[in-house]
């Protein structure tokens, strides 16, 4: 049996008519930038997440760049974040001369270790940028407490966190991205809500910040050809929005299918002494965008699975503090031992809604076979 890490083909085959109809309807209506499909999607995302405002942009990366700019994560100001993430979580701070200040991750959740944040705060600190990684949100109670105490802005990188909700000590569940000043989602194809190209969304409950985000995505224009800021050209494409509107109809089902696959992996692999799992911490409802295991024989296992035609992925093989592009920040190997260790042991197994239970079982069979040798 061949088990690919991810494909969009099965989803397209299942819902071909709906996708084709949606795209053709958008074309027939006459494409306009930020047209009806984008507006409809923004409304749906706002309803689904409970955010007051949702603003479609060209990618998750752009969403981070625009919001960092608006929140003043620039000009030498410091933003506290974690080095165990995708480049875009940090490059958005650096883009306008802001200074990322890293703290290590929690060894069980891989999210920022909130116990280490406060010691990094000084008079230059303006914000915290937590990343909700793989399946769970960072401790938003702790982060918001610290931010309130020190008057810091919070930008939630929820690129991977569509559908995740945090209850914490509060009485109601809040969707990722809606707790800080801004939150961003990515619609990169593999993401829980992915399109067939690039796309992203900014959410906020703050009217003024929403207004600025709407201006910044169209060159900083407050009205046509009147520029209050030097902004960006970063609009969500209408055809991608049409595709995402179809996918929103099935999003709850897609999330529960991911959970089903995750529970197969957990059940079948939890007795294997060579494998460890991340732990979901805090009062929250996870979404399995990525399913990870940890093993100190990671690279051997990857090779074995590859020989057996099973696709895997490593998020992330090298933390950001040791990347060449951030050398100038002065960090070195050893500075964030947890992130460094996890990056050598972590392995993502195939998980997407159309993956069959037989395929997940087969992946488990092969992993157990490897460790039995
Ligand atoms: C995917 C991702 C991004 C970037 O999103 P794009 O839409 O690919 O630009 C940012 N941060 C994290 C944590 C991501 O996983």
C-alpha cells in the first residue's frame, strides 16, 4: 500500500462538481478584486470564529507582515516569540526592523514556554507573538495576563490553528486568533482550511485595527487613490475564496475526520516504548492539523517508511535561532535546548480528511514493525 503524506486530489474528486460550479460562477459573475466571494467568505469566517472582523489577504505570511506593521513590531522594538516554527512567524517582525526575542518551547506542547516570557521583557518590548502549533493553542490565559500587565500587543500566529478553541479559565471557548489584538490564518493547501493556491485571513475584534488592516491590504488607501499609509497589495483572490466557501460547508466534518485518524495513531502507537506523543495542555479543543510523534530514531524511521512508500514530514528540522538568515541576532546552538532536541526527534505522520482508516492502520503496522526489529 502506498500512503502519501498529503494530496488534494481525493477531495477534488469527491466534490468536483461543487468546486467546478463555484469557480465557474465566480468567472461568470465577472471577477472583481475583493469581490462577492471574498466578502461572503469574510462573513463566514467571522461567524465561525466569533471574530468581529475578518479581512482576506493574499497569504498567511502577508497577514503576519501587515499586522506586525500595524502593531508596531518594527524599528528596533522587541517582540517575544518562539524559534520552533515556520519562518514567517519571525520574518514578519524582521521585515521592518523589529527584533525577535526568542524563548524556548514547552517540551510537551511545542508552544512557547510562557514561564520564560516575563524575564525577557524590557522597555523596548512591544509585543508577544505566540504560535499555535500543529494541534493546539499556546497558553492564552498566561499570555494575555502578561500582555495586560506590561501593556504589550499580542499577535496570534493561528496559521495552523483553524478550528482550535481555547477555554482556559474563562467561561466560553474562544476561537484561535480572536483573543489577542490580531490573529492570522493561512489557507495554504495543506492547512486545515486550505485553498488551491495561496490565501490568508486577518481577524480582530478591534474596529480601528480592522480598518487599518483593510487599508493596508490595498496600498494603505483610506479611499480610492488616497493613501494614508504606505501599505501593501495583498488581497485574497476571488477564485480561492470561492473554493474556500465550498470547503467551509464541510469544515466540521473535515476536523472530525482528522480527529479520527489521530485517535487511530494514538491507540495503536501508545504502547510502543520508543515513541512519545505531544500532550494537549490547558482547557482547549485541539484540531489535528499535524499529527506528530517523537522518537530518537527519527531519521532511520523516515528512511524505513519511505522504503515502504509512506510519506512523512518534519516540521521543523531546524529552529529559527540557528538559521543563517538570523545569524545577526547572535543566537547560537544550545540557546534553546528544548526546541533543538524536538527538531531532531519530531516526525509528522500522514493526516488529512480523505486519508482512510486502512491507510492509517497500515502506517501504524509499519512503524511497529520498524521498532520490533
Ligand atoms: C503556514 C504557516 C504560515 C504562513 O502561511 P502561508 O499562507 O503559507 O504564507 C505562518 N506561520 C505558520 C506557523 C504556518 O504554519
